């Protein structure tokens, strides 16, 4: 093969496969529960696909072919990996916010995914809503409790809307086995109480006001105001700490007791994760700057916040395109602009 023809094959492969990168990343993320591992598996998928591209005969669509490679790469990876839970998935009851925090850094915790990596810029509102719903933390956390092949069947059938015959071919199994796996997976998710969130559109002014109240209360470390923005049975969890907390008052007490910041010692920078509002939280240091501290992913249900997962993994900040430090001058400028 000449140098020119090799370059032509490479350019053709890149052109025809590039549009699927975001959805393949979302697929691998649902399977693995880790944005970092998902990115690695997408790279592996594209390398395998590039090597086999000359032999692609078009008996299935290019999209289906890529999903087959990605799904099997995920299943191979899951053979040697433990599931990724959130603290609520460990089976322990909610904790007393006055108790000491217990950290378990050895647990491979579930990670959030930046919307920018999996959403794209679709002009179709239905596509946007579907993608947001299919990567929400509650669903991805529930998927981690399924055996890997059941997880693959559920995602391919329910999220990607592939036929049982397509999925059977991908997984080298039968249509009957696919339907049986799907039924068991649905039953397990139903037993876990997973249901559709009451998702409010981001432009809803009530939602914006609620989020502004959350940020204001958190930055001021106003315990009473923090409790006021949460639903009565709201949940707060914060891997790598194993404890989780239920109830607006308990959440307010938790922040008041364990947050190391003084009033005015936190800054929240908006972002988005898993189709939900999120905030990068920065902690003021002795020099007057602000260091990366936590990443909060919120679930808003109705008129209140119903769930916050506070991630302490600072490697997530670069993944979200967030700086590890804010200068005092930048924070002052942002405040003046607001």
C-alpha cells in the first residue's frame, strides 16, 4: 500500500468514525462508571476499529460495528475490575452528622462525567433529554450493581434502542438469552427503586433561583439556609467517605460540623455533570487564593434539591476543564461582575 493510500484510509476512517466518539464515551461510561476508564476504552475501541477497518464489510452499520467493539472492550475490562459504588450503595444506614468521617480510599468509587464530553451540541431537544437521562448518576450507580453482561444488554436495548437480534449478535449469544437478561436487569433496577427523576429544564427561573440560593448558603456556610434548599428526605454523600446522610437538617449539620471553611471561605464555580447542575468548590487558603476542594453534582426534584454527591477526587477538575487554583484577583473580579 502506498503512503498516499494509507493517508487516504486514515482520513476516511477519521471522517466516518468521528461523529460517534461522544456517544461511545457515554456508552463506556455507563458500563464502567468511570470517566477516566471510559476515555481509555474509547481510545482502545478506535485503535481496534482502525486496525480492522480494511476488513469492515458493512454487513451491519458502522455505528453497530463500533458499539460491538466498544461493548466487548468494556466487558473484557470489567473481568478484572470491581464495581464502582456510591456510599449509599454499600448497604449501610444513613449516618449521624456528628460522628467522625470514615474514609475508604481503596474503594473504586463511581465518578461523574462532564456534560461537555458526552452531550455534544445536538439541535434535537429529544436527543438532549435522552442523553441527560441516560447518564444521570442514579442510573449509572444502579447499573454498577448488575452483572456486566446484564448491564450491557440493558444499556444497548433500553438506552441505545438496539434490537434483541443486534444485541445477540454483538454479544455472541441468542435472542432468548438477551431477552432473559433484559428481564432480570429490569427487575433488579425496579427492586432498587430506580425511577425517572423530575427533571426541570435548566431555563426554569425557579430552578435558577434555587441553585443561586444553594451557592449563596454554601459560600456563607449558613447552616439554616443550607437546610432550607433541601427536600425533607434529601440525601448527601461524599466519596471517598463511606457515610451518607438523609434529611435537610442532617445535611445542614454535616456542613456546619465537618466543612473546614470559615463563612466566606468557599467559592462555587458552575459546571454540569451527568445531565445535572454541578459546582466546582474551591477552598480559600492562607495566601488569599482558592484551591480545588470538591465537585458537587446536584439532583433537583420539584422545588428542592433532593440529592448531592460531593466528590473529593481532585483528578476530576482537569477532566472538567477546571483550574486547580483560583487567584484572589480572579475571584474578586467575578464577584464584581456579578
